[in-house]
């Protein structure tokens, strides 16, 4: 391969590798920056809820994980902290699944293998010069800071704890979520239709995180059983616990000229994608779906550009920025509003939010529209 590139992607996570494969499919030459790690990888207990749009994208790249690492969600249950609840059903929407719960290590492995066998992609240890640099380094991106991009962060007073549980009762392919005084708890079904394991995301006040990370496994499992109203029987901790702070964030600029250059006939530009551009609360499980949508939109805009336009043409990149900011705004506002509403403890607000859940459950067309938006349909 000639050592000249059309695009340099900084960050070789799921979004970065997906974007590299999409661009390589269009015969663009891609440098994917993936620094070597000296430390041994830690056990990863995360799982992602991917929607129909993300599934279709990954299948088109032949990177959708094997059936053993994917569980279709047939139903969703959302429970308030009194008596409000909302239920979603795949059959009622005329689809096979509302979402798919995917093991993170399995997806990363499929993407790694696909990149390895794609001759248009060269994995490099350090950034190289290209007309376009795409930053996919995640929420703590150093390159974003190096480029002087203002990253407007609204920190929440919560951390998320992730782990895995073995459940006495089968999950029945139901994704469950509870809004409670102890935080927002989600159980995501694993191991197929008859599985007894769930991935856990527990968003709780930061003052409690240290206690629950250090708690005995039995005490931790009992706390989750109590919050989940013992819906899956006895629970047993099956993996390590990991935690991270939660925030809402968005970059003020998603593209620009590379430092030290100006717009011209042969531009060199940068763009942001994935968590380097935006963060949302995990309560709706949409973070990775948004990042994959970024990759898909940027690849489409570059694919349909005029032949004389460079990949670093800022007119194209600004079109990408406008499109993705418009797509992100409604979901970001909704997630922020729900997070703020359900972390307040005042009795009037508690009554109001449970009334809201009950009303939404009966809303008909609004409920159907909302779930189809989350599934990546009707956009």
C-alpha cells in the first residue's frame, strides 16, 4: 500500500473501526491510529443495546457478532418509583426485536478482524498526515483538546456501575429498568432466548459508588434484587464491577481546519465523531447507536461528494456537523430531562413523574413513535 492517505482516524474503538471500514469500502485510503498497549486487557463486563439501524450497518460490514454473543430484546419494561410503568413489545411494532444486546468484546473482535483483512486500511501507531483527520478517541479525547475545541460538559451527580449477574429465573428476552430512590437500574438480557444472565448498568449518586464497589458480592446482589423487586429471583454476581462518572456533553465545533493551516485548494481538516463529539446519559442505551450514526453519516457525505472535492473539504464537514447535531438534539434533551426528573426526591415531582409514565403508557401513537425512533426507524 502506498503510504499516502485520504483519511486519518484517531481512535480505534468501535466507532473508529466502523468508520474505517465504511470509508475503505468506498476505496478511500485510511490510516487508523491504534497505539500499542503494554498492560494486559481487563475483563470487560459492558454490553451495548444496539438498534435496528446499527445492526443493519454492522451486518453490511460483516462485523455483526455470532449468535452466542447477541440477545434479541422482545420486550422492554420501565418501572417508576411508585406505580408508573411503561411496556414495549416487539410484536406490537411488527418487528422481531426492539433491540439487540451485544457483548462488547465480541463486537470489538469482529471489527478488529475485519480491519486486519481490509487492504485499504493501515493500522499505525501515531497520527499521519491526511486531508481529513477524524477524532474518535472517546469522551476524554486529547486530540479534541489539542485542537482547542470547547467541550461543554454538564456533569451529573451520578456514576454508573456495570457488571454481570446470574439470575435464578430466565430473563425471557426482556430488558428491564427501574427508576428508584437508589438510582436508575437496568438489566439487559444475555445468553440468548433462554438465558439466565444479565448485564447491569446502575446509575447512582456518586457518594454511594465507593461503598457499592467495595461491598461484599452477596450484599451488592441483594441490593440489586431489592431495587428490581425480585423480578428475576435470587441474583449472583458474575463479574467484576467497573464504574465511571456520568455527564451530558457536546462539542461546540465538530469540524475545522487543522491547526496551522487555512482553507484552500488542498485543505487539511478535522472532524469529531462518537463520544469525542457528544455524551448522553446511558438510561436509554443510545450512546453507541449515536456514534455509529455519526460514522454512517460522515461516510455517506464523503461517498457522495463531487469528484473534485477533497475529503478535507470543510463545506462537506459542516454539512455532516449540521445533520448530526440536529439528530442528536431531541434525544439529548429528552435524556437530560428524564435524568433530572428522576433524581429529584420531592413528593410532588415523584407523583408527577409516575403520572407521566402512566399517561405515556396509554398515549398510543406517541408511544409508538418514540419506540420506533429509539429503534432507528422512521428517520
